[in-house]
C-alpha cells in the first residue's frame, strides 16, 4: 500500500498560473540575458481522508538555508491561484522586517474539487489540512507553532468556518472576500458568547458592493459589528471594505494588508522618536518588547541590527546624534562587531556632530569589513570614506 506521507520532489521551479503546474518562469533584461526566479518546490502526498493525491507548493525563506531555526508557516488555500502573488508579498514583508521569515505551504485544488472541499465536504478538507498536510510539513521541515491560514472567496469562507470550529488550530486567520453564509453570524455569536479569551488574529475583507452585491457586503458588515460588540480584547481583528477593489483583486490587497495589520507588533517596539525611547525605559524596554515578540512568534529574542539602525537614524533625525553614537557604539562592541551597516550609521552620527576624524575612523572600518565580506556596495562605501577624508 502506498505510504500516506510519501513525498515526491517534482521540481524547483516557478508556479505557472495558466496550467496550474510548477514551471520555470523566465524574463529577459535589456541585454537579452535570461533571468530565472525560483519560487520553491512541488510535493505530492497521498491523502487517506480525501482518497486522492494532492499537490503542495512549498517555499522556504532565505533564512531557512542559513540557520537551524524553526519557522512559522503560512498555509495558502487554492494554492495554484495564489501561490505566486502570496510568495512575492510575504517575501517582501519578511525581508523588510514586517513579519518573521516564514515557510509558505500552498495547497492546490484538484480538478473539480473546489466546491466539494470548501463547501459540501469542508469538514473533511479541514481534517485533511490539520491531520495530513500539517503532519507532512512538520515531519519534513523545521517549523514552529505559529501558523497562518489564508483563503479567498469560498476558501475565504472556509477560513472563517475553520476559525469557528477550532480557533486555536491557527494563530492568524485571513479571509479575503469571503461569502458569508446565513448561519455564519449566528455561529460567530455563539463562539464569542462562550469564549472570552481568544488569542488569535482575524482579518476579513470585502470587495466593492458593485462587484459583490449588497447581499454579500451586508453580512460582512454585520459580522464586523458583532465583533465590535462582543469580541474579547484578546482577539485581534479587523474588517476592511475594499472600496477600489472587486472580487478578484481583493486577494492580493487583502493578504498584504492583513500581514501589515496582524503582524503589527512584529517590529518589536513602538518607538517613533527619542523621547519614546526614553519614556519606554530605553534599551531595557526594547529588549522586553523583543522578548514578548519571541514568545508570540516562537523566534529569537535577539534585538536585530535593523532595529539598532532604525533607532540610530531616528535619534539623529530628532537632534540627538550623541545618543546615537552611544547606542550604536555599544551595539557594535557588545553585539555586532562585524556589522558593515552599523559602522555606516556610526559614521553618519559622527558627521552630524562634525566629529570628522571619528567619522573617518568609522567609515574606514566599514570599508575594511565590506572588503572582507565582498559586499556588493563596496564602491559606495569607499566614496563615503573619500568624502569624509576631504573634510579632515
């Protein structure tokens, strides 16, 4: 008998939306050179619950290859349709520091199974995701316990149903343009009446009434009003009416917006100026915020280089270059002695103070590190050093 969780790596390639297979997408630059983008792997598993084979499209973030850490997982329904735009959006958000580096698992539909999986036999499909897909992912990849699920239209309705049935299965629910059924609001009401401590994030959206009809928009607004009245404070939720987007455009917009909203605390601290830093107990406050973030997302509590850079520039912009020097110097000495970027920030802070020799020294170390690390912007760093040298 075929093993339930036998995985077959089919290819490392791009998802082709047109034929619902994973293929290589190529484009040409102005010189005619072929540029290839790799979006992940395709796997095949056999489902005993559904009595059929199913395809999974899985993307691993760059950080996965560079560490032994465990990573959150984002599950994408109707994977052949949404895998490519979801991967681009999530990759952009995580490289920008707005969300943790995450594994993407897109569950594709078999031909003719959409109505069955998301409507007629949705309990079976949810069981397939929770018991078979998650088991396969956990067995074969380094994952932690933070999980997101995304669906659009009827699969968005499925996401809301999954939340009602067992909110604790996922941490983050995103439903783009769901078609809310007659009993959905009543079942939400029942859930909210019985559960006063929901620690999940829930985001749902609805495209323009012109495209959806009032019969779809009105229930979404009623659900939002119910959540406004009865949702516990522990539930982080948002409803977004997409005034300029119809049914099909709502998927891309909703996923991007939901990540920005639901992961808002991922930045680690809510500091907008130097006074916020002081009022928030300085670095102790920042480190406490990162501890909270680590607990929620099951990731490292280390304050990253990007945070120190942001604080340094913020201090300078607010007229506190001396404090920026103190902060960045300490970060270099005790945390990131080989950081090219922190030396760049340090040099900039010294320039703000007109301390040209110290700025020169910082930039000189920056250039030395850039050479050692073969940094692609070495020329730019050397130009900065020359500009400061002219001021000596």
